[in-house]
C-alpha cells in the first residue's frame, strides 16, 4: 500500500508511521486522516508487525493541528462528518490490539494532541509542546480531545487546557499525566523504540487483552470490570503462551511466545 501524506516503514516487527507534511507542520487534512486509518488497518492485518510508533517528521512538529484551510470552509453538517471520521480513525488507534506509541518531538496541538492521546503510550522530547487551542478558533476539539484529555489528566485540568487554549511544555505534560516520559530531544524515538521492543517481547495475546481490558473496563462499573479481567485471565490460562511463559520463568530463560 502506498501513501501520499504518510510514510510507513517496518523494521524488525515495528511499524513506523509518520505524518509527512512538513510544509504544513504535519497538519491533519482529510486525506491524512483517511491514510492514518489505512495505516492502522495495515498494522493490524500484517503478521510481521507487532506494534507501531508515531514519531513526527523533522524537528519542529509531531502534528501541529488540523488543516485550517479545510476547517475554514466547513458548515455544520460537513463539520460533524469530519469530526466523526477523525474520531473513528483515532478510536481505531486506541483500540488497536497491537501497542501504539507516540514519539512526540515538537508541537502536538489540536489534532496532534488528540492523535497522541489515542496512542497507548506517549514519549515526549524536552522541546515538545501540547495543547488543545480550538477555542481560539471558535470551535471545540473534534477528534476526541474533550473526552480523552479528561480521562488522562482529570476534569479540572482538562477544562483548564480546553477553555484557555493554553499550550504546555513537556515537563508540565508529564506532571499532569499526559505523557509517560520526557527525554532529551535526540532520545525521543530511541526511547519509544526501546519501550516498544520491551512490550513486543512479552506474550502478544496477553498484551492485546491488557489493552482491551483497560479500555473496555474504563466504561464499566468496577465489579463488571473485575469480571472482565477474570474472564481474560481465564482465557489466557488456556493458551500455549501461558505455558511457555511459565516454563521459561522456571527454566530461567527467555520465553518464545507464538501468539497461540
């Protein structure tokens, strides 16, 4: 599959997906959103891919937001349709049973912050900046920002960022729980890669069901979430991977998981 606004490369079971519109600071237009959906479908479909990472292109921006030229022409109906398309794609990222890590190297604003939040983990360069500045344009976030931000950092802090449109640096993003780690600029992608390789060395069925349990359980009462966890625990207990993992632990060797 070929892409116009993205690059898609696979090395040693890890797909690297980059928005590649440096002249627009990697802003998301309709074509880019559609291609992001195609890319995550490709990750899920390919047996030689165990996980994906989203770094920025260049040194300035991860994704600086949505393409204002497109947004400025929208009316109520096409604005709603555009938001639903973006939400569908970002939900695909979030619900991917293969891990997805954002390696944020610069501006992650608007749609860029929303894309990062849809990823399972976020590694930020020291120079990275985050924000949801949509109110400055007279609109709300449309790709999940009002929902995921509150779930990650709490209602009060989310409303502060959403209502003021302020931009925060990586250190503040880490302090409030928006990102998992802050590293020197040159280390953001190597750090994401090391973390990804640590994850994909684990049992793939266990990784997939951990992701699913967290996201499905977030919308359930605690008792139902615990029942879901118990069901997955039991399901995994019948797999070859569990027996391999247990044997490897006892024999003091690395496990050789097969996803069965």
